[in-house]
């Protein structure tokens, strides 16, 4: 990654996060960037060493797609869990939920 990309992502996280949790969001973003660089560099290097430079780019792209897919799955799961908890709270309240 280059410096402008890192600066732009940090600025975006800073602008999107509410002030109460901005430090936590910035810390998570920094940790994710460092972890990605620490794990990605050896994987890409291994692919380049054992094949060709093109496979290094492919490895980086596939790794990014795998992580993005994992993020989407976690997002969908958390939404499902939140909906289930909301239904359980409504059921426990005894409020009639039928539409008239």
C-alpha cells in the first residue's frame, strides 16, 4: 500500500466513526492494515518465488476477495442475530404483532 491510500482510509474512518468510538475504530483500522501487510507480504513473496510475478498479484487479489467475503458473511450473520434478538424481545413483551 502507498502512503496516500493509508492516509485516505484513516481519514475516512475518522470521519465516519462517532466521537465516542473514534479511537477504537482508528485502532481497529490500524491493526487490520498491519495484519494485512504482515500476512500478505510473505504469501505474495511465496507465490512469486514459486511461480511468476503475475501469480503474486493473483495471490494478493484472491486474498483480498477471501477477506472481503468473510467480512460480508460476518455482517450478514450479525444482522440475523440482531433480528432474532429483536423478535425475542417483542415476543417476551407480549405485544400483539399482527398487522390489521
